[in-house]
């Protein structure tokens, strides 16, 4: 199972597909509720029942993965969809890892919920199943101290880093407020609904720079709003084919339980 999961990591990362889509959803949440999207909704996390298979997701399958690097994990897949989510928890280090995943053709919302994040829509699919995986991993209340987002490949985030660093090739990212990247909103939503507040975040690990041209040649996926057009992506962020984008790094986020 681990080898199959890793085969998805480089080209089909969750960050490449899911985060931009969810960011659009969260933007609509903000518009529809006329309130802060990061506010915790009382009872939402409590009412998610791990044994329950919500309508439209009855084919879900949970597999335990004992990862020597990240701790016990849950890989949630679906027989009738091309998509999965893989999360881990290390009880010794108190680290919860958003390891990787692939949204594929999964519906964007879980509507069959007791307490929705958005009235009339439900809970974004990735948020729902990550909260559910927290329960399946039997994480003690308030036990998470660090959140790790692994192998980031989101090209919108890469363009964000490129622009705020002036396009320079750097390897010390201490001055980069990576939590300001729009693609991190879904992680914030998950943690806040689980009862945590975000303290700080920084880039870690040994990432790599790739040119925009190489990313296109390797068929790296774009935010769906660009409809597969690298030209539209470059125009949006003021990039050229030769600009170098940083990816395949980790983000470490410090959190504090507020319940």
C-alpha cells in the first residue's frame, strides 16, 4: 500500500488538485455567510461519526498504514471515485500529517451531515474526511501540537513564493509567511473545526526548484481555473517559461488547542 501511495505523490499531489478548488469554495463560504470563514462551528467536529458512510460516499474504504516516518495513518479511498486522502498521526511527536491525496472526480461537498459548515451545501469533502480520519486515528482531545503538510506541489503556492521573494533562488524561507498563501485555507479550516488555533508556520525540508517549462513538460497539474493552460497560469502570476518555482517541501504549522 505504501508504495502505491507514493507513486501518486510526485505528479498527482493533493495540493495540486484539491487546495485551489477548496479555496474557491471557501471564498463562496465567505460571501454566503458574510462572516469569517475561520470561525469554529459548535458541534461540527463532534457530530462527525467515523462509522457512518455519508450519502454518495457509501463505497469508501479505510485502510490503516503504519508509516515508519509519519506514524499510523489512514488512507481513505472510494470504489466508485478516483480519489483518496491519506493522513497520519505520530503520538510521540504530537504531529498530525496531511500526507497526500488526490481529489479526482470526488464530489466537492459532503451534504449528508448533521451540522454543516455552509448551510445548504454541507462540509467540503476534503475537510470532512480529514476530520473523520482524526477520529479514526483515535487522537486524544487536544493532543496535536504540530501540523505537517507534506510534499507541497501546489503551483499557485509556488507562484506565491516566487512573487514574494522577488523570483530569487533562495533556501532560507524564514521571512516567508507561508500561511498567507491562499491554498492553506483548507488546512486552517480543518484545524479550527477540530478545536485548534493556528500559531505559526514555516517551510521546512529539502524542496526543489523547477522551471515553468519543465513543469509543463512533466505535465504538472494546474489549478482547474486555468483549464490546463500554462499560458493563463503565467499571465496570472507574471511568470515566464524560465522562472524557477519551488516545490516538494513541507510546511510545519504550530497549533494550540482552545477547547
